[in-house]
């Protein structure tokens, strides 16, 4: 591929590029009919060969220690048509540093960076909500409520960190003016992709293959109707639509599962 075609290529910048879902997304974006150039922000230089084998361009930068200026520099050097936040912590301390503080620095940096595209997609989590001040979502069943209580009992600090970042993304966007989408998957599996999902107000019971989450991200990238939306995704039941159709249906209905719960 020559330099001229590279100049016309869409570009994705993935924070947390070594994650399993991010790797699937990299493969999908690189294999499109019009492939994206993919930059992957990673912490560990030992991961460089694996990501290069997927067709990514690794950038070594610890999200925890990076400043907003560091992020702006990365964004302005790579000039992405879409920024994907796929990074996440594994405990209370790392969740606050990555899921909350890192994500907020990234959205601030994208807002301030001197690039024309301000597309930002967050991989968050299903059931991220203010449980203290807001009611139970009205589409939840008793079984959904029970599982929600169990999840928050196990990973509450991570959920609270994501809530803080997602809330800041939404309430602060009048100033930032990002074209954002928040994708909220349920429990993640390593099973092969199904290519069909449930999306929108689907409750919390179920799992979803990571590769299908990556397919949702790709579909959202290419669907401007998802701008400003947050929506939940789970694996399919009988008759569930394809990933592309499910994302289109959410966009057409403007079905948002975060509004009113933060």
C-alpha cells in the first residue's frame, strides 16, 4: 500500500489496545474493505510484537502516569478519525486511575486536540448507574435486580469509577462537543462470535462474546445515529438481529439506557 492511499485511510486510536476486545477490534478494522490504520496505546513494550502482528501500530504510554498533554500529543500525532477507550482497571485503585481519571483525561484531550474529528467511543459496562439516587431501570425484572445487586457487590468500585467517567462524558459534552457513544456490554466470554446480539433495554442477564462487542464498536463507528447514545448489549436469544441491524435499531429509536440513571 503506497503513501497516497495511507493518507486517505481512516485511523483509529485505541487506548488499552492490548485488551482482548481491543485486539478483536483491531483485527476487524484492519480487515475492512477500506481498512483503518490502527494505533494502540499500551503500557508494556513486551506487547509490541503481538500487536504489530495484528497490523496495529503500538504506542507505549502508561495511562496512569500520562498527563492530559501526553494524550493531546498522541492524538495530534496520530490524527484519528475515531478514538476508542478500551482501557480498564481490575481493582478499586486501578479503576479510579484508569476507568475514571484516565478516561476523563482522554475525553478532555480529544476535545482540546487540534484535529478535525472528535469521535469518541467508550467500552463501559451494562448496569452502570447511580444506585443511591436514581430508581431501578423500569425495564428490569426481579431477576435483573437480583443479578445487579450481586454484580455491584463484587465489582462495585469498578462500576462506580465507570459511572463517574460516563457521567462526566455526558454532562460535560456541551463544552467538549465530542461525537461520543457509550457501549455497555454485559458479561464477556471468549466464545466465538455469534454475529447476533440484543441491544438497548435488554436487562442484565446474559453474556456476550468479546468479538461481538468489537463488532458492535465497528458498527457504531460507522453509524452516526449512535452519537450521544449509551446502550446495553448482550448475546442473542432466538430471533435476535444481526449486530449491524441491532445497532441500527438502537440508533433509529434513540434508545438510551443511561439517561435518567446518573
